């Protein structure tokens, strides 16, 4: 958890909240990885694996939204009207990159589909998100950590 170590050098309320959220996110990601590895392809056919994966990914994304909310409130930024808008606001405030913002907006979109229409998620999409997009969560954490410690 290098991003957590970056934040623990300074200890104010905002940083403490974010460190706690980052640790929670790490727990969710570790649960996903321990369920899916060493054969990610089992996402395609094992409903229990899909269920654990989607539930923990939803939780991780919700925690990311919580981090964005904390930053927006503490920095007195524009109040977002939607969950996706949190990341546009953070990008506009130069807290996260355009790439990170776009990735987090897509993650929120995935979460919305998962929460509201779980049965319609194609297992191939789940596998693709696992292989290609979990690192976006780590990118968000790193960019936030780098911003806070400056």
C-alpha cells in the first residue's frame, strides 16, 4: 500500500479519513484477487466468483466516491450533482488527471449497472474489467495521495 504510506506522513482529519478509505479499498481489492486468482477465467463460469467479485468491486467504487466526496468537501469545491461528476470536479481542480477522471467515471458507470441490473452484466465484461481496469483504482489512489502530500 505505497499510497497509504505517502499519506501517513501528515495526519490531519482529511488525510486520516482518506487513509482509512484507502485501506478499505485495498481490502476489497485483495478479496477480489484472492477469489479470482490464480485463474481469472473462472469469472466466466462461476457464479459465486462473479458474485464476490462484483460485490467487492461495487464496495471499492463506493469507497472511491467517498474519497472524492471528502476531498470536494474539505477543499470547498463545487458540489457534484451526480456520482460521476465527482471525478470531473477533481480533474478540474487538478487533483487527478484526465485519464484517471475518465476511468473513474467509467467505474461509476459499471457500479451503477451492477447495482441496478446485476443479471445483465456479461461475464466477459467482468473479466475485461478485472484484467484491464482494476489498476485504475490504484491510479486514483496514487494521484490523490500525491496531491495531498504536496
